[in-house]
């Protein structure tokens, strides 16, 4: 059966506040749980999107196999198989996919990490739904590494999904909650490998049997996941790279709204405005992250560093706000059950096969880039910036829809992608040249000593020539989707 669950990230103080406020009905009894997760040395199960655990609680052991559905954020809808077992040795039969994945390698299964938590649980009715809520506190242990666990899971037993979000908002009114994007299994595997500095976009799990609406849902959740993973890193490190990747996630998300406009109509307009505000807040800090390393040591560098710290303070304040937390919850709910799913005027576009929709979108944005890049070297900065945004949308669309165009056209897709990436890189370099004076002017540093070192106007001509060549190569690349 499928498990439908909304995962929320808490602080220890937040969990205490929720318990003290009595937002969840009744007095739960704490239950100690200890789970052992199994895999092969090369993590064959994780590679196949499966997790296998044996959990001990109240003197009983339950074996659970769960199957991921790719790039979830907040709402996890996963097939799962449970059975009682006698000890900590997995039972492998034909009732789960594990034996089929491992074949003759079942003997290679071994414990890879453990999860020990104290669980408090509640079961109650909400808005016509039956919900089980749990708060887990404890830790994950993998070899000599440990990671804390403090989270709330809202599982839908029956009824509409929007009830989960109603409860989540009630919790958020008492203590800050953030949309959870990692399962305990994923967090365990992350402890085994190198700790991430930032998280790039993952492949979106699309297949040709999907509708355009289903593809949009997967894409939005993938973007949300990338944002939230980098947000957590950014809040701890204030480093340039997670900020950059969080901003990339927002750009991908906003591009998805544009790419899928034929199925959305005007739905989600408020969400788009909120995403634009958040992207702008991160953008000011990103501009300074790009500019600061190019500034020579001295007063200008010091003033840019101070401006960079102030911009990152503004980012941290925004990310800690109710506004951003609510935005993530609103977006996750809207993509799964928003009014865009029932609008009669867009039903035909929603029901299109994902591959047909993708082909039309790729053709549409390719035409815009082809037309916008004519006589590129004579374009004004603003027009070239618009061209760069269109090129980004084309690239994001190509990345989103890549799983729909495999097989015989895979080589053509890679060549097109390489040409598009090259063109975008040249436009990015030109944009940095154009943006630097604007950033300095905004900071009141336009006439400061050393400013000339940040603009490099002499680099403009060769960059324009290279961008024109890259545009010609892109326009000449095979359209793999036709």
C-alpha cells in the first residue's frame, strides 16, 4: 500500500513548544524505537530507490521496505511493505522488490546505519480526514558519525490531503516548522558519504506515461527539494555555494511556472510573486558573492565585504521568517491539490502526454532564443539580459524533460545541451560585466578607487564575439525533440 506523509523539520525548542501548547490532542506515551537499515556494500538498494529496515519497538520487530518516487519535498507518497520478523535478519521473499533487485547478492546485505528515536504519537480527525501525527527525537548513527533527529510526521490514514497542511499551519503558528525533504533513510546514507557543501539539481523522475500535469508536479517538488536542502546548508554556513544553488532552485521553479503556463492559466500568481521576492533577496547577496573575490585588497574590498555580510544578514532574516516557511507549505499544497488541477479551460493541456507537451515547450523557447540572439553584438544590455533569461528557460526545460528523450536521440540531446550551456556561459560572463557597475552604484561605490578592476570593459568585445559564435552553434544544433 502507499503511505502518504507530510514531513516537517523542527528544532528541539520547537518540539517542546508544540507539546506544551497542546496543539495535538491528548497525552501520548513516549515509545523508544531502534531501527537497523540494511544494504549491500555498494548500496544497491539505495541505487534502486529502496530502503530496508528492521525496527524494534515495544518488544516487537517489524521489517519495512519503502520505495522512493523521486525528488519528494514535504509530501511523501511511497509504496511500502511491512511484516513482523523474529530477529534482526531481513526476510527476503517475493512480497517485496528487494530480492528481485539484489538477485544472487542477497547474502551481501549488512547493516549500514541505525536510527534511534523516542516517538510520541497522536491519532485524530481533522477536516474530514483521519491523521496520525508523530514527533521523533533522537539520532542517526553511521559508523563514527552521528546526526540529530527532530521532526514531525503527519500521515494521512484517510481523507483529503489538505487536512495535513491545516495541521502543519497550526503547528507553525506555535513553533517554526520547515518543510522536510529528506527521509531518515536518506539522512543515514548522507552520513556515510562526504558531507555536502551544496546540492545541485537532481534528475527529475519523469516517464513517457505521465501527463503534463504530473510532470509539472514532479518538477516543482524537485525544485522545492533542491531549495530546502541548500537552505539548510546556507543557514549554517552562510557560504556562497549553497546560496547560489538555492537561487538556482528558485530560478528553476520560476521557470517551471513559465514553461507550464498553458496548463496553469492564472493559478498560482500569488506564489509566483512570493518566489520573485525571495529570489530578489537572495540575488542581492549573490551579486556581492560574485563581485567580492574580484576586488583588490584594500578599502574597496573591505567595503564590499561589509556589504556582503549585511546582504547575507538579510537572507538569514528572510529565511527565518514566517513568510518563507508559509511559502514552502503553500507551494507544496498548491502543486498537489491547487485550483489549477480543476480549471476546465486548461484541462486539455493538463492531460497532454508529457513528451508532447515537452516538445512544444522546447520549440517555443528555442524560437525565442533564436530570434532574440540575432545581431547579438549590437544588443543593449537590457535586451541581452532578456535573451539570457530566455536561454535559461530553454536550458531548464531541456534539463527537466531530459528523461522523456532517451534512446536514439540521447546523443543529439547531449550535443544540444552542450551548445546551450556554452551559449549561456558566455551570456553569463557578459551579464557579470554589465551588472558590476550597477551593484557598485547601488552601494555608493561607483567612484571608489579600484572599481576599474571589477569591470574589465576591455573584455567585452571578445566575449561578444564568442557569444555570437555560441549562438550560431546553438541554432545549428539538431532539435532532438522533433
